[in-house]
C-alpha cells in the first residue's frame, strides 16, 4: 500500500529571532535568521515524522528564497510546487520573546505586508497533478489575506475535493499579515466550512466561535469530523467523530514556543495518515492521536527554531515512554 501524502500550502518565510529576551524589537541588537512559516513547518514536521509531504508556496528570487528551497530539498519535502517571484522578496518576520520563551511578532522587513513573494502565489501555476494520489491538504489562513494567494487556496480546495482528500485548517491567526484585519473572520469561516478537521488555539476559538469548547464548535459546524482546541502549556481540548476529551500539557523546560502549534498539527496529521481517518471513531485511537500531537509540540518547545526543533519519531517514542501516564 502506498504511503499517504500531504500537501501543505501557504507561507514559507525567514523568522528572525531576537537573541536577547525581554526586549522590544527596536531594542534588540542581534537577530538569528531561521526558516519558518506555518505550512512549511508542518510539511517539514511531517517528513521528519516519517510521512510524505509536498509544499506549495512562493519565495523571492533572492538568497533567502534559494536557501528556503534548498532547505525543503534537504528535509525531503517535495518542492516542485514552490513558485519564484522575480520582483517580490522573501518575507522576513522579526520575532521577539519574553523571559518565559513566549513569542511576539514584531514586524516585517518591509512595512507593507503585501509586497512579499508569499502574498503572490498564483493559482494558474499550481500543477493539478501534484494532488493526484495525495490524501491530505493542510492550510493556514494567512494566505487568505492576499488576493493572489487566496485564489490559490480556493484552487487547492477544489483540487483536493476532486481527489477526495481530507482538508485540515489550522487557523493560525496573525493580524499583522492582514492589510485589512476586519475581513479575516468571514474569510476564515468560509474556508473552515470546506474542511473536515479544524485546529484553533483557545484565543482563536473565542474570536471565531465565542467558545473554547471543541464540542460546541463541532455543533456549530456539524460537517467537521474533528476539532482541536490547543491551550499551550495547559494542553488540548478535542472533539473527534464524537469522541471528546482534554489532554493536559506535558511538563518540559521551554526554550522557545514558536512553531509548537505547527508541530502539533504535523503530529496530528501524521497520526491520521498512520491510522486512517475512519479509525478516529475509536475513542482510544482518537485520544492517542491527540497525545502524540501534544508530545510533538512539547518537544519542539525545548529547542529554538520552528523547523530545527522538530523531533524525530525515536525522540517522541522515548518521550511518551517517560510520560506514560499521559500516553496510556
């Protein structure tokens, strides 16, 4: 049987992390550039977890864009869907952090968020053959902020539906990416209506649905097969095919939280690939999938860099063994 494959579409960027903690962006004197972007993080996470993944996005024809394509290749992520924009730079995102390791997005390398390559992913340049044989489509919502890339999201959803793929939306609300943030709720909600699985943080759940209850969200959107509401160190609330529960957070020494949510998404999709979506009707299997995703996220916070910090299957196996009270 062929291995399941996922397609992740959206932004791939350079995250510039403040080396000093507890300072504002204007006070930081040393930044460390690392690859990032939520859908790219998920694609890399899936491959590191032993799955197959392709990435669709756009980069500039600059040294950062070249470096990001090389990274995808080195990681083993399919990159034939990456478009290169000659007149738009690769986005640099500046990230500060507090003493607890929590991150704050401090700005971009240009003031206008629409000028970057990832805002100009062209739908007519997406190869439909890339979707043939794929099982999952993973989408964020940053892409909905820009006309070109929003059309690409629509195209990807149509192609996924034609192939019978499962669609997961990770809201990943980032208002600074949006030229007109007031437009976001409607666009995000419309995309969620076309997905089978939804991942939101507690803040995003309140923002979109007025509740942090995974079950209540599922009742608002009865077409969904699964809802995951992550609460950082406090864990995750879930509703999956009628199975509901809460997984408490793992206790780890946090170095950096950037990318933890993306790691969670990668871990959960990896479990969907491993068991098959239909098996999530089994209460124990559904719970195990959320525990696994939570472990991937927890381990990612113990090292810096959204992609570099992603754990291996062996690391997760050992971690779950040492934390067997949660993984049973």
